C-alpha cells in the first residue's frame, strides 16, 4: 500500500508549489494521476522503464497494451522518427485536444511504454494542470486512463480516488472532464490515416487534412476473425459496470415501451435505466438516470462513464440503456457503450 497524496487543484487557479511537487515526483519515477479534458490519466515518466512498469501494476493492465505519451508542445521529434505532413496539419488544427497520433517511435521511448510495438501514440492534452506538470517535469508523461483495468474511465477526481487510492503516489486535479470519453486514436503511419479508436475528433474533422481517412471497421463489432481491432486496447473487455448492461436499440417509442416491459416483467433485483432528459419521466424503474439533453451528444458522452459508476454505487442488478445515433461524437459514445454492454443489444 502506498501513501497517496491527494491535491485538489483547478486549471483556473493553479498552485505552483503543487505543480512543482508533482513534476518532481514524475521526474523521480513516481505515479501521479493527472486531469485531462478527456478522462483522468495515471501518469509516469514515459522514458523511465520502471516507472512505466509500475503504471501497469497499479492498474492491473495487460503488458501488451501500449500507453499514450502526453507532451506539452508540438515539438515531438525527440520521441518519434518522422512526422508526416498530415500529422503536423492535424496537430496544428487539433492540439492541444482529444487527439492521439500514432508514429514510429524513437529509441529513447522504451518498449515498456509502447507495449513492445515500434510505434507510439502521442497527445497534447488540453488541461492546464496537466500541461504545467508535463512542462515542468521536462519529460513526456505516459498515461492510460486512471481506472482499474476494465472499469469505466474516471471523469472526476473522486472516481480516481475510488480506484487508485493506495496504489499511486499522487492524485491531483479537480476539473471535470470536458469530453468524458477518451481521445480519438489515429494511425499516422498508414496512408491514408485510420481511426483506431473513435473520440471527440470525428472522421469529418480528420477528412479536412486527409480526404481518404477511414475508420477501422472492427471498432463497432464484437471481435471475430473478420473483425480484429488494430489498437491492442480495443480488444479487451472495457468500461464495464458491475451489473450486466443491455442496450435497447430502435425507434424511441418502441424503446421506451420495451424497457418498461422488461422492468415490469422482472421479478427480483434492482433495475437501473439510462436515458435522456426527454425520456426520463417515462420510466418506472427503481433507478432512472439521464445522460443529459438528447440534442447535446457531447454532454451525453461526458456523462456516460460517471453514470455507469453511479449505477455500481447504487448496487443495481441490471442496467438498461437507450441507444444513440452514431453520427459525430455519437460513434465514440456508442463504441464505449457497446463495449460496456459486451455487445448485449436488443433490437426492437
Ligand atoms: O484520452 C485519452 O487518450 C486518455 C487520457 C488519459 O489521455 N488516455 C487513454 O489511454 O485513454 P489508454 O491507455 O486507456 O488507451 C490508449 C489506447 C488503447 O486502446 C491502446 O491500445 C491504443 O490507445 N494505442 C496506444 N498506443 C498505440 C499504438 N502504438 N498502436 C495502436 N494503438 C495504440
Ligand atoms: Mg483506458
């Protein structure tokens, strides 16, 4: 058991002493949970093998799942062999922001960080606390989402404390994550570029720099021989609440009817329903939680992981969730939701 220090610190009120202490900790190979605009990250010095190994241990993460390195500016030549023109255009358009780019790695980045691959994912997060700690520590920070492996990613500091207290040296932050879904991961070693994990930077946004950009077709399917995801992390069971989760997919009226029918017919156990502000009043389940306004897909996405964790804390036995359009950020939302449900989808 480690003695974890928790510091509440917000982007609009930076405390330099805390930044310096956390930066030193990173330099010294310690584990520091940091806020980002997507989800909280479990950070360590990306160039220090032992520190990186400790990330995997703290999370209980499979060793072959590569980490993303977080940088505080666009000068990444030390860490990657080549920055293709499309990639530097993407960096100019969307960094800092929820976009991870995959490059061929330089030798300075250990295989412990890249999960044994010759490539490395790089991202410049849009959160001042994170950027200041990276900048001050003078090294890139390797950081997966700051949850125990398999659990929903943490979008607030309390969720990090719940999962990682006693397992890391520091938990810093306070900012709520703006997006609440992990970054879009884009392979820039291929031409055309390819989305390996959908996020808030959508395919249409990528097409501005590469009109042939495409989405790894495996992303929205249960893994089979025909659909093997290219990102190692996409193959694991993920984001899952304790209770089984089922998605009800179809026209809204029919969805509501079906969910109410399941709720009524269930003899025992506590049922949780996940819906939107517009439909919240229509359910008679034990627990009904809205993800937000159905027209605001970013808000819906930002509340997903928090809501799954909430259902766990309320000890529900079964969760039913409405389905959403896969347009824009909806693709990322449905990708996470389907994985959380282990592809248990009932079409009505
Ligand atoms: O928003 C985010 O990206 C958050 C915050 C903390 O920055 N981080 C995050 O990291 O989600 P993680 O480790 O939970 O997910 C990284 C994903 C995994 O699916 C992994 O397999 C993929 O990115 N990935 C990382 N490096 C890769 C590489 N070299 N090639 C292919 N996929 C890679
Ligand atoms: Mg993760």
